[in-house]
C-alpha cells in the first residue's frame, strides 16, 4: 500500500465526508443551487492564488533541480489557470472585478493557511501531504461524477475538467510523488504526523464545500 492509500485508509471517515459531501452530491445530480456554485467559483479563484504560493514554497523546500522543476511547472500551470478561471466565472455571470473584489471566506483562509503553515513548518513531504486531499481528491470526485455528466447537465464542464484524462494524470502523479518523497524523506516515525496533517487538510476541504453550499463568508 502506497502512502496516499495508507493515509486515506487511516482517515476513511473524513475522506468520505469530503468526497461524498452534499455539495458534491448535488453538483453531480445537477441540483446544486446556482448561487452556491457561483460562490464556490469565486472563492476557488482566491484559493488558486494561495495554491500557487504553496507551489512556490515547494520550490523553496526542494532539494534538487528536478524537485524545483516539478514545483515551478505546476506553479506556472496554476498561474495560467487563474486567467482561465476568471473566464469560466464570466460564463456564470461573474465579472473579473466581482471575483477579485470578493472577500476571502473564513473556510478558504483556514485551509489555504493551514497548507502554507504545514509546508513552512515541515519539509516538502509535509507540504505535499497537505496538498494531496485537494489534488487527488478532485480527481477521485471527477471520476466518480463522470457517469452523471450529460449534454444538458448544468455543471458538465466542471465535471469534465476533473474527470478528464489530463486531470486524472495529475492525480496519479501526485500519488506517485508522495511515494517517492516518503522513500526519500520518510520512515515509520513520520506516519503519525503525516496522518494528522492529511486528516486536518481533508476536514478543511469538506469545510470548503460547506462554505459553498451555505454561501457564507
């Protein structure tokens, strides 16, 4: 069993609460209120900014040119994604000015700052474990919802993004990365701390869904 599967098994209740959250279920069924989806989209843009910062931190925490290259490649992709995200928001009636002026929700701050803190206090493995629920979780959710996607599904593009072969590759790469880092930087003594980081990050991801569902700041 690889590190990700070990962490997921140790945090099975939290993982289910996250990946099977009411926000996800309603999104998959196409019944999620539009205002909840729009609130989530705007907050997700703000989240991406801090996600990019986390990969800049990953480059700083790297110990080899290969690690720096991997982190910088992801960072560049996320920065490009922010522009695409703003265009996607416009499709839902949210102007870039509205999105950029949106106050950051408490659930957003809690999760993104936790990830950055985990990375600053620990090493590259700690940071990647804190990021894993987002990176790998979205791939798992996208794959699970793929069968519900149809031509008139209101959220078909979102499902298509995370069920795509490209994003599934991102998820698989993140899992493989965890195994590689565990081999280089880990050991039995680290598992307890890594599990707690993964558990807290997964709970905070579920809180992010709830923030979207409740439309709260």
